[in-house]
C-alpha cells in the first residue's frame, strides 16, 4: 500500500471570532499538485466531505488549541471521509483511524469537548459505533470499521476549559475481503482467525484457467447451524452453473468440493445482523484441477 499524506487540517489561530477557521492545506510537497483543488477552509459549523482512494492515507492535524484562547467559544466541525468506489468493487475495504490527542475539557466523560469517530450516519443507526475521545496529553485514538466511510467530529464546548496541544489523526483504508481469484489461493472470512463481523458480505469471483476445473476445500468452516427450517443466518453461498448452494454450520468442513467442468463461480460470504456471533467463518483453499 502506498502511503502518503493527503491533506492536513490546521487550526488557524486568531484573536477575532471570525477566525475560527480550519483550512485544509496541502500536505507533503509530492502531493501539492494533486491537492490544488482540495484546499478547503473548515469553519466552525462546517461539514466537510473528503474522498480517498484505497491506496491513500489522510492525516488530519490541528495545532495548539491553547494559543490565544482560540477555543473559548462553541465550535463544531464534522469531516466525513469516504472511499472512492472503485472498479474492483469486489474487494471490500474498511477504514482505520488512529491518532493522538491532547484535548482536555475539564470533564472526564468528554461531555464538553471531544473528538468523535463514528461509522454511523444517524444517531439511530443501530449497526454503527460512535466513540468519543478527549483527554491527554497524547491519548490514543484507535478505531476500525468494515464500513468504507468514517465520520469525525471535532467539538469544542461552551465551557472555557478546553486545553491541549491539539491532535493528529490518520485515516487509512484496510483490506477486508473479496476479490477476483485467478490463481490457486486461500480465501478467508474478514478478520480470520478472529470471529467475523456481523452484517457483512464478501464476494470472490473465481476464474480457473482454460482446461482446469475449480476445486474447493475448507479446513476451517464455522458458522451457526441452520435453524429447523434449514435456513442459515450466516453462510457461504456458491453461485455456479445456474445453481446456488448455501452452506452453514460445519457443512463444508474438510469436504472437498470438485466442480467438474466448471471454470467460473461466485463465492459469497454472508453474516447477518445478529450480535454475539463468535464463529471464525471460513478458510478455504481454491485449487484448479486439470479437466
Ligand atoms: C477567550 O477568552 C479570553 C478571556 O475571557 C479573552 O481574552 C479572549 O479574547 C477570548 N478569545 C476569543 C477568540 O474569543
Ligand atoms: C490449504 O492451503 C494451506 C495454505 O496454502 C495449506 O497449508 C493446507 O495444507 C491446505 N489444506 C488443504 C486441505 O488443502
């Protein structure tokens, strides 16, 4: 993965109320040209949207928040960073946010001033997570999601207590699952060997070379069992030759599936929204066997 600094958020320090502005400035020299059109001023109350590629990394930094009592007044800035939807839509990427903050507001529970990171879009988004960070000096921020967007809020409350040297946050996409399989390989569920996350789908398009059939063996195959009606909550779905097969429980554990005469198929890993699923999911070998 090519990492580079895409842009920087700098806090403008000023004595006048109208100077509560947060310009996003070009980062490293190498990217200056690319960023010419992304110079944006983030003012209090502004909602900014940035789009990034999965090979990129964004760094947001804010300077000394104690200078000139810049943060007396209420100030709220939100930044949404989303992954550019790519042509290789089969590959799923999530977002990772890491950083350090020195952002103390006098309260212990981040009620006055905080930096929040969330993968939810609305407050009643039950699948999402929102974490508020405050304190320091150099308190760690660490947040990871399988969603391909992240919402960051920098909020300075009305109390005149916010102190600290600011923050540095990096936002970096990470590979979750999926892709095109044209070579023999092992596919794994997201976060394997950790339990897979809920509410996720992964797509693998398998294409065997000419003259070869597809063969699938899963040394690890761990899902909740099907219910009495035979329905799977989480499963591996195999779309091939006009057939759709669905497997869960331990139905495919160590069983070799040879698809004679088949050179293409779509494998789909699916988990539903139920909580407390602690299964590993799949680790499956895909091999190509001469016809
Ligand atoms: C913040 O409060 C201090 C003390 O009341 C005042 O001197 C200063 O001008 C204020 N700063 C801003 C940016 O409003
Ligand atoms: C699956 O692939 C892994 C890694 O390539 C290998 O170590 C393992 O023996 C294979 N298992 C089966 C059952 O083919």
